[in-house]
C-alpha cells in the first residue's frame, strides 16, 4: 500500500496531481459501472435503457445519505491529518462508517418494499418498462449497503492523502462488472439471459467485491487510522461534527436528484426516446463532471490538510492551479461533445436513427456549459476543504431548482420542444459557474475566506 501523502509541504502541482489522478480514476470507474451497463443495455433497446435509467434515479437519490458521511469524513480526516492528530482521524472515520451503515439499511428497505410507488412517480405508461424498472430497483436495494459503504472507505483514504488504494479497489470492481454484464444480460457461456435483472446483479456483485477487498486489505495492513471494529460505542462528538459538515452537501445532493427527477418526469412526457437520450447522454457528459469532481475532491483534501496546518498560501496556489486544470478539462469536453457527439453517442445506441439524432442535439447543447460546470465543481472543493460546505450547497440547490420552471417554459411545443429541457440545464450550469467564481473572488478580497468556523474549535 502507498505511503500517506503529506500535502502540507513540497511542490503543490505535483502533490495535487499525485493525489488527483487516482481520485479522478476512481470517479471514472464509479461512473463506468453505469456507463458499461448502458452500453450493454442499449443493445437491447430504448425501453431497457429507459427502465434502468428511471430506476437509477433512486440509488442516485440515496447518494444524498452517503454524502453526510463521505464529505464529513473526507474533510475531517484531511484536517486532522494536517494537525497530526491521528486519534481524531480514527474517530472521524469510525463515526462516518457507522452513520453510513445505518443510512444504507434504512434506505435499502425503502427501495425494496416501496419500489412500485417509487417507479409510478414517473408515469412511464408502458407496463414492460415499469416491470423492468421495479425489478432493477429491488435488486439494487438489496445490495445497497455495498454501494453506500465503498464511497466512504474511498473518502477516508482520500482524506489521508492515500488515493491510489481506492483506485485499485474500485478498478477490481469495474473489471468484475465488465465480465459479469455480458454474461448475465445476454446469457453468454451458459448463463441465463436476464436482461435488466442481469445488469442489476452484475452491479451489486461487483460492489460487494470492492467492499470485501477494502475489508481484507485493512485487516491485513492494520491501518492505524482505519477503524477495524465497527460494532462499538459511537464517537458521538465526532459524529455530530461529521453530520454538521456533511448535511448541507447531503441536502444539496438530495435536492439536485429530486430536481432531476422532476426534469425526468418532464422528459418522460415526450416518450421513451428522450428518456434514453438523457440517460445515455449524461453518461457521456460524465467525462467532464467526473474529472472536475475528482479534481474537486483532491483540492478539498489538499485544502483540508493545509487548513489544519494553517498554511494558507499553499491553499491559494492550489486553487489557482486547480481552476486552470478545470478550464482545460471543460474546454476539452466542449470540443468533444460539440464536434464529436455523433460517433460517441453511437457507441451506446446504434440502430435507432431518431434516438441518435436527439442524442447529438443533447451533447451539443450541453457542450456549451462544460467550462462553467467544471469551474463551479472545482471551487466547491475549496469551500468543502475549509468546512464551508453551506456555500456551494446553497448555490447549487437554488440555481438547480431554476431548471424546473425553465424546462417547463422552454420545452413547450411552440418554443424549443425537448431541446428546451437541455437548454435549461445548460443555462443554469453557466449561472452556477459564474456565481461560485464571484463568491470566491468576493470572499478572498474581503479576507473572510479563512474565518474560523465551529469545526475548527473542536
């Protein structure tokens, strides 16, 4: 296992890249699970894509609960590492894991036992699609504990500066998923062809393997900061702090998903083709927002350690470098989506000309917002690393909510039709990038960026 990375000294760019590249890789791997599912499911048809995509809203909504422990652990582990207080590191990690397990159990019960009314929300209108979506949701719900716990394990390692380990663990899971998907979806090598059910089983199985790998590794290596005994008295003070830090991000994540679900319902009124377009298109667009998300996570860990060590100049330099990398990422993504959308989208759905045409429109329209989106996500990492999670959470929630009235207005037949929904997403993404940049500049110039908060007094 790699040596923990001390982010409070040494070359800033090299330390950021050493930390960020595995985190980006891990983010892509986590996205690749659903992307690979979509690539195989897309060969079955738009109905299957619509079923998996619709059911997928609810595990995505569950990520709001994951964010409570994930963000709290990431920030406080990083800050405690910067303070060289390893007892606090262990307690924050333990508290985060305990929160996560409770949330996974409760939310999993909801998905399994209330799958019918949850899917009914979207008014899909096709009994076959509805049945497939319900089946997918039940299986995912049964294995939700593995989907929930792996991001928290990953966050603990990232916060400590050890980002290669979760990259390796999640890579193993991806390989398992790549192998299982065609076997279980299409029934190769003697396996039964299970379609959507096979995709769900493949996802849960691969997530289980990742969890098992994390557990085995930590039993073997005996990391001092990684709690080996979970069923012990919870560290209540640390749990409160983790909750206070993570809760705003969790609210943001939950609201964002619910807003996306309302948008999904608007899209569903146009039939299964736009649903499939949005599900596949969002997987493609993940190239940029997952890269920016990895950069944001790395910046958060870097800022957290240096904030704990009171090294503010290193924070400022890391922000400049990170924003520059975000702009480069957004520029590359824009070129890719605007000029090469057709060949990329055809990798997922090949035999449906109308779906391909609408998919290209989706990618071109979303392409115009990529730079702004990448900058907004990256700057959020700065505020998260400082423990000021309420700021990006508020900006993201308010401006994302604007998508609903915009989508309703712009998607009217006399306006832009279904393209109006895509423009609503693009316009609000631009606003978020501009507003987050403005807040950062304002707080920096007024010298309020590093004001102490409750989390620094504990």
